[in-house]
């Protein structure tokens, strides 16, 4: 799967000239189109026809959102070979450096510390090539977004009743670190933070967590059409089994939402 994703990525360099410039040889050892043709010519044809020629141009999800979904999936799956290209493409598509920084930080909690740290070298190289400095990145702490106290109290009570006796540390950290801190950081809008979370959950097959977070995403402004398009997009970057495993859950959430 990593080789397939890398191959698709190499073929997608036409999606943005600045991104291609950033993905220099020696920084990102992706196979070149001629290398792919020498091994799997059908793979190149599929990539050109369906990824470059169709997926990224579909109207249901903006190119900026597709970049957010893709970057989240790659970090979640530890696919760092592809990251320099897609991080550069994300910047070309309007994702701010501060948002990329916040995506990496957010995913440390939702896909593991190691996956977030593995993304640092690729992001550092892209930031360096674009002369992106600390002044364009979010501070470690500062003013936060307002908290919906009623909704958070309801969430915390429910989780505490379910798991407080079994794992009090998990319940405490979930409340204090995630929902009263991480989710209130202003450098990434709640709707985009939810999109990152849902994308990572689908990409890593965490089906049991999708219902809560997709509902939260839609409460935060993600539309039904965008949720469906994100799922279709992730089929290419996380594999059809992960997309189809998530599809019944996504369908159930959408159908139960008030119109």
C-alpha cells in the first residue's frame, strides 16, 4: 500500500508546480513516473485517469479540504514518504502553516505520538523550503475558543459513568487535555479539526469512534455531501476496505441527522 500511495503521489505532481518543486530528489524518495511504468504500467494509468484526472477535481469537496483529508490520512497511517509532496500541495491549496502545525499536534492524540513525530521531518523540510518561520506557527498556549459547557458536561458525565471506575486516568486526560484544551485551540477551526479527526479514524479503521466524531463534525459545519466525498477520497489514500468498513457508519449518522 505504501508503494501504491507513493506511486500515485509521484503521478500527482502535476497537481501543483510549487509542490513539485518542494518534493526534491533526496528529500522525498518517491518513484518517478518512468519507474512506475517499468513495474506497473496499469498503476500509472489508474492514477492519471482517476486520481489526477477525476478525484481531486470533484466538486463535492474543495481542494483545500481534500488536502486536509489526505494529510490527516498519511500522518495517521505513518506514510511519511508521501508527506513532503502533499504538505506542499496543501499550502498551495490554501491550508495555512499554522493549520498544518495544528493538524500534526492534533493527530498525536488521535493516532499516537509516534505518528505525529514521524511527520515532523517532512513538515520541517517543507516549511524550510517555503521560508516558514515560528512567526507563522501557533503558540504553545494562549487564548482559547469558547467552551460549550453544557455539551461538555454531558459528554464528560457519560464517559465518566462508562469508564471512570475502569480507567480514571483515561477519563481525566480526555476531559482535561482533549476537550478542555486541544479542541479549544483556535489555530484550527472546529469544523476542520473534526474533518482531520474523522479522516484519521476512517484511514486507520477505527470504526467504533466514527459515530461520535462525525456527528460532532456535522455539528461543527461539515455537510452531508462533504462527509460522503471525504469517504470516497479516502478510499484511494487509505484503501477500499477501510472506506467500506466506515461506509455503513457514515450512512447511519447521515440518515439519522435532522434535515
